[in-house]
C-alpha cells in the first residue's frame, strides 16, 4: 500500500468534497449550530480497507457507534443523543496512560448503505469526516474513512502536523483492518 505524503494547508481546494450537497435539507439541519467545524481543516487523513462482506452488513457495523470501541484502540465510543442516525450526537474518549482526548461529533448525513458523514465539534478535534462503503464484486466492500481536521495551536499545529500525520494514518489503517476482521468473522453485525 502506498501512503501519500501530507499536503500543505490550502493545497486541497480542488479535491474537497462539500460536506453536504446543495438541496440536502436534512444534512443542513443536522449541521446547525456547528459553526466553522463543518468546514474542512488543514489536517487531512485517509485510510482504506477492503472488507470481505456485503456493503449493507459493513455499513451496519460502521453505524453501530458503541461497537466502534471494539476496533478503535484505546477508545470508548457512546451515543449521547439520538438513535445513531442524522442529528445524533456521539462521543469518543481516547485514553493512553494519563492523556485523554474527548471527541464530540454530530452525525450530519446517513445514506444507507453507502455513506456516513459527521462533524467533529469538540475543543480539540474539529472538522468534517466521512466513511464511505463502495460495493465490489464477490460481496466485498471498500471502506474509505476520510477526516479533515482543524489543527489546534495555530502555526505550531501546522508545523507539527507533518510529524503527527504518519501516526494518525497508521492508527486509522490499523483500526480499519481490525474492523474488517471483526466484520468478516461475524463479531460485528
């Protein structure tokens, strides 16, 4: 697998996907009150995995928010409000030793069985994210997880991102690989 180099801030205008297409009132309502967090930030990370399972099953496993704790290392995920669909609030708390990172997000779009869009709106993690399921031949599914984070600490964050990016990328890839194994063995929906 080839891992792309991180691109400098402001170099992605042409390939950004708007968080919600024009005319998508449900997603717009779910984004209400999230401010600039709905806009892509300068920190960008993507991971991809092929899962040997049909897209509907893979999608159901991704949308099972609390079971994400089973495949995202050091992280406890819980549904704070809603049913897990559009407008729901989700919290993911990652703890490694004494370090704790709280990630608050809102589900802004669910397009079964293809796409889930969220907006991270916490104090540290901010920006849109998307998980896409693409059906493939042989009841396989390609999962792409893409995040666009606002980097904290201003200029220092932009300088630190190229150093932090490889770890973020590796962590995301490892989480998706574990997710794939759990779906393929039937441990996730």
